[in-house]
DNA sequence: GGTATAGTTAAGTGTAGATTGAAGTGTTAA
DNA sequence: TTAACACTTCAATCTACACTTAACTATACC
C-alpha cells in the first residue's frame, strides 16, 4: 500500500493537505496551529492531516518545547508540488492561490528554501552569464571565479558539497517557466542574502521584498533592475 | 476554482484517475475501454473520470471512428506525475505498481515518449560523454558532431527545433535518480530506435525490451552492456 | 501548586463525490 | 436494417474519510 503512487496522490489530493503543502513551499517550518490557520480548519483536524503526511514521509516534525514544527522531509517533495503548480491552467495565472498579491509573488519569492520568481530566474541567468556557475548535465558546477564570488558571501562551496543534499541544480520556475538555482547552494545563497538584508521575507506569503540595499547590489553586480 | 492547485491535486488524488495517469505515462494513447481495464472499473465510470481530466486540460482526446483515444495534453503533465513518483517511499522500490516485472521496468522503460530507466540514463550519459549533446542551463544543446549523429537516424535536429515543444531537456529518472534525455529530441530518438527495431514496446507495461540488434548497437556505439 | 497554551486521541456524524444501473447517441460491419 | 460495439448521460445509491465534539497529555509560566 505504501509503495504505490496512489498512496501519495490520495494524500496530496485532500484540499487541507494541499494547503499545508502549498504553505510549506516557502521553506519555513510551521507549527501545527499556524498551519491550521492557513488551511482554515480546527487543531484536531490539522493534527490528523499532519500525522498522515509525516507517516508518509512527506513531512518531518521537530518538537521545540510545547510546539511542533513541520517542514518538508526532503526537497523532492517541494519539487513535486512545484511540478503540480506548473499544471495550473494558464489564463495569465489570474488567481494564484486565491490571494491578491500575485504580482509580488511572481516577481520575487521563495521556492522551498531558495530564490524564485522573475528575480530568481534573472539572477540564475546572470550567474551563468558571468561564468560563476556552469550547467553540467542536470546539475550546476561552480567555477573557480564562482568559488571566490560565493566566499564573499561567507559560503564555503567545498564545505557545502560535503552535505548529503544535492549541491546545485536547476529547478523549473512555475511562473517564469525557466530554471532557477536550487539545491544546497541555492539555499545557502538565499540565506546569506537574507542575512545581508538584500531581501526580507514577508509574514504570510512566499513573496519576498527587495530592500534598497538589495536593489543596489542586484544592479551593480548583475545589472538586474528589480 | 480552476486556477488553484487544489483543483489539480484533487483531480490527481482519485485512485482511478491516478491509475489512468500512471498508465498514460508510457506515452501511448489509450481508448476509454482500455483505460477502464487498466483501472479496473466500469466504462461509465472511466468516461466520467476522463471527461474531468480533459476538462482540466490534463488529457487530450482524439476521436477515431467509434473509439476515443486519450493521451496527455502536454509533457508537463507527465513530468509532474514522474515527480510524484519520486516521492514513493524507497525501501528498494519493492512494489512499483503492484505488478511483478519491476526489474524490467527499472532497467529499460518509456517515460512519456522517451527512453528512461537504467538504459535511458546510461545512453544519455554517453551522448554527453561523446560530445553529441551538451548541457546548457536546463536544456541540452546538440553539437555539430551530434547533428550528424542524429541525421544517421533520420532526425533533422534543425527541423525539430521549429516545433513548439522544448527541444531537449533532462528529465529526472525516478528509479535511477539521474537525468535522462527528454523533450522533442528524446521523443524523436526513441521513435527512430523503435522503428529501427533496437527496442520493442511491451503490451501492458512501460517496460521496453531490447532486441539483439539493439544490444549490439548499444555496445558498439556506446559501450553499454544492456 | 494552578492555569493557560499546544497538540493528540477516540468515537460518532455527515457529506462530497465515486460508483452503479438503466437508457441513450453515434459508429461499424454483416 | 439489424445487431454489436464504443462511449456518454442522468438519476439513485453508497461509502470512505474528513470533520466535530469531548476528553486527554504535555509543556510553560506565574
């Protein structure tokens, strides 16, 4: 039973669970009650749904005091949800989540734990253009020039490669339909840019706002007018 | 309603519809009754499910006489289903579809309309190794050497590029977890290899058998012992 | 200690939507 | 021109499983 796709699809298929997964796509860990709010349902109900998702190894839990934090158990889950997002009938992507601020989310957002949207795609294209990373098969390699670039952000690429997680790979952007940088490097890069206050996360959305500082840097380094 | 993921996930979530989608993953077009057999349900029921999938633009229909042939409306649907396949709990992939011939399907199969499985991945690696195609961003480019290679198979790569479909891209293999060649080129390549009788499709499975001729060619050209 | 908050578990209920049965349209082939 | 076949449509039925109500455990903080 557990080894069939039907098991996975039926899990993903429930509207409440879909909302949970869609919410977690911003890469943050959420508590059960936060998710209950997002999915607009009761604590008991969300608890039931979450336990099913954990049992199927789609989500992982971590207890912190009386809170329980839920997040994706592995990046493939996020990739699959994104792939499903790609199937949403086009029609100019009118209502993306039923929310309103779709312009912002198309422009600049997180995809699991890395940068996506128009800005994410442009940035990735520039990293390649400037020969900081280069595509090789279905992954990206970091060039010598790239290694020193990332070290400016306190990212030790050699150290990152040691992690179990895939180092750097393209992830298809569901609004731009072009690839953006994902994997351990993509995650680290976004993390450092958030730390450097180039970007700031928004409260209840995957949208990300670009700070004045970030705007300046994006233009100076990459000629991106964000 | 139609512009939300919940709409898509709930469609994919039904067990009968999942079976339909999983079956169509071999790239063939199936009639309604064939699909009813695969999904082990009644004609009326399959008709209802199919019409929902068509309405959502996940499937396309073509009438031929009194038959109706169903297939994926676009490659992204197949990619999404494959991405979900990647989420099946590992445990050595014991029961892949509930069928028995899992060894064959892991070794050599179709993924939508191109070659996948161990052989598909090895072949793709060799195409890169021999500099017939080269990765560039999230797509593959065909080298000059590659152009003449494919023309041996009566594939006019320049002509192929004119189609709306993405020319050549890596697709993550859900058994090998490595990329294999997809897109218009991947589809054309498999088509020609089937025509040349290197491979033959099997009746009710995505598994593909390698002919003696194919085995020879794979070794001679690519040093692949299949 | 006591009280508030976070989350879980168990039993009973309700309903969306899959399934079935019966009757229909259009197509093929004898 | 009849019969068999491929598929659809429309009610009627059935049922899995999400949701609720209620009682419970565990942690936090005063």
